[in-house]
């Protein structure tokens, strides 16, 4: 039986979130896990230096409520750590903490500034058996994964499974996109990674999610949910239902089910009921791409689009600031900065990972479709 605890929380209110965390702990029996001498690691989604109201990152009030619960259980060592996009450097971590509203958490817990990492093996891995994992995660006794519910241009959605990609340091992440360019293999890699780290519990901040061009360029979507589970696969399936994506369209969940890690019939919702919020999906989604097409034409055009077209990034020169974040994150190294503007120099080599769009602070990269070659 896979219990997914669901609580309706309609705003980032300290008292509401603290009560919700207490309820999640009770329903899942988490207090029994906790010992005062543990090194507890909280892993939020800190994708980039964005304000909380941009909804690209886990809201700091959610993290604070979890920290306070741990402190009430006598835990002294609580560390908050993630590897955001870009280089895994202390200066980058500091700017992300400041922008995301996490500096205020320093009076309650330790914000990680260490940038070390090391190899962790998982002999049961399907497509990869060894990962480079950041030190605070490797050294933790207990790991609490705290994701943000968002749409995602590559994986369709970002929830508990995808959040663990931040366990990999900085610019090693584009290397993973290069090694696993197809969505199938990339999703298998994410499952291998999650099974290597094995967080003890996952929370999902779905109070306000992100729809559209997620995980960084979308818009806020009021959902009013706060989820928790020991079974991330069942939990992500529930989260997909909130977004309105069938689980068969989410490769990560399909891979988990095929491996026997997820059995839909075993999922038990405890607490509030779930309602589909019908998120606007990214332009990379075939259904979203065809949304303006008359229904009688979608079958033919959908077949053509899937077989002959592929989504690729396109730079809007007018708003590009030439910061180089896109070039830095491109696993294929096909983006250059010329005359203070980004330019994609060989789109035929693009693997459609959309790391460039994900890391663009100016929202200057859109999705276009072009003929496959």
C-alpha cells in the first residue's frame, strides 16, 4: 500500500503550513524515523535565482514549516541543499538563496555552501550505475525531498522524481542530457538517480504551481494542494492528475511502473480529494501544439508533427541580454554569444532538452517546430 497524504492549503501561511506538516508527519508515521542526532537534509527545488512569487522554486515557507517540525522533534543538524542550474559554486548558491527568499531560513537551519561532490554507485541501475552526487546529500542520515509542482518542457511535469536531478552538481547535469538525449533513456536515468539517493520522504509544494513553459518560464497556477508520501512514484502519479496529464504520457512514471516500482492499484489517498486543475502545457507537448487546430484535423496533423517535426529552441533577439546562461547549459555546445546576443549555430544537432530555455533569465527562448533531419 502506497499512502499519499493530501492536504488543501490555499496560501503560503505559516500557521496553515505548520499544521499541514504536522498532519503529514502523523499520517505517514515520520516522527518514528527521526532521531535527534541525525543529519537531516532538506532538498528543495532551487532551479535558479527567482523570487518565490515566480513559482519556479519551492516556497521558503514550506521549507520553514518542515524545519520547525524537525526542531520540535529535537533534531539539531538540519541542512538545506540543492544544486541549481549553472556552475556549482558558492557565489551562485548565495545568489539563489537570496533571490528565492531562503536567507531568512539561516536562523533555523544551515544553508549549504559546500560545493564538493563524490561518486555513489547503484549496481541495480538500468542505464547508469554511478552518479556524481553533491556532498550534503551523500553525507545525510535522512533525506527529505521537497519538490515544486510544475509543467516541464522535456519531461512533461516536474514533481518528486525530477526534483532529485538537483542532487547532481552544476554543469554535470548537461552532461546527463548529452548521454541520455532521448526522453525514454533520460527518464530511466532519473529513476536510477532516485533509486540511488533514495530520499526517505517526498513533499510536493502544489499550493501554487507553474503551468505553461515550465520549469522556469511558465506562469503561476493556483492549485491549493500540499502532498507528502514515502512512495514518490505513486505521489507523482497523483500530481500528474492535478496537472491533467495522463500518467501514460509521463515517461518517468511509465518507467517506474515497468520496473515494478509503481503499482497504481496500490495507491491510497489519505485526506482531501484531488481535482484536476487543467494546467496549460508547454509548447513542446503535442496536444498543446495542436490546441488551436480544429478537432477533425488533429489526427492527421498530429501524426505528421510526431513523425516529421521536432520542437527546438528559438532565440528572441530583442529580449536576449547576452548573459551566456544558455550556452553554458547546452549539452551539445551549439549556442554561441555574438554581438551580445545568443545564437543557435546548428539546430540539426539540437537534442531538444531545452536546458537553454530552462536557464534563460530573460525569457528569450521560445519553442519552434522544424523538420527532422
